[in-house]
């Protein structure tokens, strides 16, 4: 009995020792981290310029007031069809401005007063010339008889010459005054004009009314836009892009239009990159140089109208089978790019050469192969040699 008890105690102690050894081995086992990882794969990739765009009619036509005047209330409404030659508005030309007429009448009155004053001066100069001529005749008669010296005769001749010149000058001033009155009257501002008949403004083209710019009656200057015509079924998209991005875009490039209200994105093609940039202040107050990029729809739903906003992605490069990784997996290591690989259950830093990149993906030129496993978002404290396993 005693031997049996000893044997049992030995077995229990052996079991306890084995359990303790197992626990010790378990506690000393390497800690394995489960990391968010992804396999390097080949697939389609594209680089885009993403900006807001707006739809507009391809060839809008603005009809403006031909003269200054009071426009009558327009009877057309947005969406109405207009034929070439159709009357779209009536305009009653304004009479000549009151202030210029008043000023010109005052100038005419002043010029007429100058005429009357010059006529009076001419009559006075003519009378003085008659007196000078009479005095000269008397002096000549007395000089011949020797009753007056030659000096008196010379003074009489000089007086007659001066009087004659004053008459000529007065006549010249009178002619100038008459011409000034005639010139002022020729402007037509010296008298009130007769009432003007309404001018019919006709459409030079056929189209649909896109916008009414002057709905109510009011006095407008010449050249004021009245309405805009166009074909609402023939739309294009205008996209404002930075000038630094515009140089990457090519005519015929693909454009993806999203956030327009429908479930599926729309397709378009770049038709024109305008050569003239313009200055625009961003929401942050930064002055930017921007360029209009014009794109044509490849397919357009009927719900889309003029002036609708869209999110445009202009494709500047694309590839069908590109070795790529998530852009969050690559990080700077000195002057090089690197990733964390998971090889044989351990992390390792791998230097890579990257090519094109977009918001979510990076092209790998060298350093990785298809099927390699990389950490998607490596933490700052992640180190090489850590036991790890991918989460997928």
C-alpha cells in the first residue's frame, strides 16, 4: 500500500512539473502582431485632375439692347422656343438727355448774344470809319491850300486806316459768331426731339430661351443684355483647373463626371483647353491661375440642364496592368521610398522605386513583386523583425 501511494505522488509531481514547463514555454513564446496587410497586385490604374465643373450650352447667344431706352416687360419665359427674326423685346428709345440739351441751349443763347454784340460793334466801327474818312477828306483839302501842316494830314490818314481795320475785324468776329450758332444748332441738342417710336428687337438666331436677364420695364443703356438663347439639348462641360494641371491635359482625354445627381458617372471627352488663363481667388484667399477645360458629353441624360454642377475627373494617364500598392503603404526613408514587407512571419523594410501615384494608389517600378505582402498602414513605432501575420 505504501509503495502504491509513493508511486501516485511521483505521478502527480511529474504531471505538475510538465504543466509548469508548458506554461513557461507558453509565456515565453514570441508575441505575434496581426497587421493590416495587402498583397501586391497588378491591375488598372489612372491619374486624374479632379475639379468642379458646370454644364452650359455649347453656343449661347446673348441678345442686347441696340439703343438706350426703356425696355417693355418681356413676354418670353425661360424654355420658350424662338425663331430667327422673331421679335423678342420692344424698346422705346430715350429722348436726348435733358442736361446736355439744357447746356447746349445755353451755349446757343450765349452765341446769339455774341452775334448781337458783334453786330453793334460793327455798326459803331462803321460810323467811326465814316467820320475818319470825312476828316481825311477835309485835311486833304486844307493841305492843298496850305492851311494845315503835313503832320495833320498824316494823323488823319492814320485814323482812317485804323477805323478801316476795326471794321474788318468786327466783320470777322461776326462771321465767327454766326458759324458758332450754326454749329451748335446742327447737333440737334438745342431743341426738344419729337417722341420716338418703339424699336422692335429681333432674334438673329433660332434657339431656346436659356435665361431672361431683363424681365421688368426699366431704362437701360445701349448694350445691356436682355436674354440668352441656346440649345439646351446641346451641352458641354466647362472645368476650371489650375494652370499647372492644365499642361498635363490633352485634347481627346477621358473625363469622368460624377456627383451630378444620378447613380452612374457620365463620360465625356476633352474638346479644348483654352490658351488664356485667368486669376481666381480660392476659398482660402489664395490667388490662383486657372484655365478653362471644355469637354463634350458622350452620353447625357435628359435631366441634366444648363448650369448644373458636376464633379469632373480629367484622366491624364491610365494603365491596364500596373504593379501597385496602396499609397498609405509607402513612406519616406531618407531620400528613398520604402514599405514594410511580411516575410516568413516577420516584418522587414523594403526599399522601392515608385512611379505615378494618385490619391489612393502608387505604381511600383522596382523592389516588389506581384504577390508580395506589405503592411497597408504601418505605425510609426513598427520595427523590422517583429513577428507578424497579415489580417486577410
